[in-house]
């Protein structure tokens, strides 16, 4: 009798492990798909912002600018980014930023001339620029 109980316990344990493995694999697969779709949406948004003429003005030393770029993930390389700080002279603005009257970072300037400063949600940037956003 003890041998049969032991075999049943082993079988139940193995069945539970299989169920946990299958459920875990399904969850990870779903997360991978949503992360991939999210990354694609961020790249598409960055490209659309550039195509529409929206620009992000920032400074290499600005933590809010770094956070904003990180929001775009792999799309950050496609951002229409204008560096405002002269390397080695962090208090000096580039002429491009002076010409636009940029005095805080990040500053987003849209084709219609409107602007917002500070970190913005990707949805807000998409809405303001007329770009699609699906996440």
C-alpha cells in the first residue's frame, strides 16, 4: 500500500510541474508578443514624429531627456532630437536651441509652432502630432 501511495504522490507532483511549466510558457510567450508589438509601435511613433516635423530639444546632461528617450526604447534612434548643450560647456546652448527660444528640457516643438516642456506620454505626443498610437 505504501508503494502505491508513493507512486501516486510522485505522479501528482509530476502532473503539477507539467501544468506549471505549460502555464508559465504560455504567459512568457504572450509577454514576448506584447513586448515586440510595443517596441514596434514605439519605433513607428518616433519615425512618424520625425516625418511630421515634430522635434525634441534636449541636453545630454538632462535626466528628464534621458527618461523621455528611454520611453521610446529602440525607437529612440529615430527621434527627431536636437542637442542643445555644447559639450564641455553645459551652460551654453547651441544656436539651434537659442533660435527656437528653448530654455527648459526636454522641449517638444510641433509643426504648428506649439510646444510642451517636460517629459510627455507617448500617447500625448502622438495625439499632438497626429501620429497613430496603439499601445
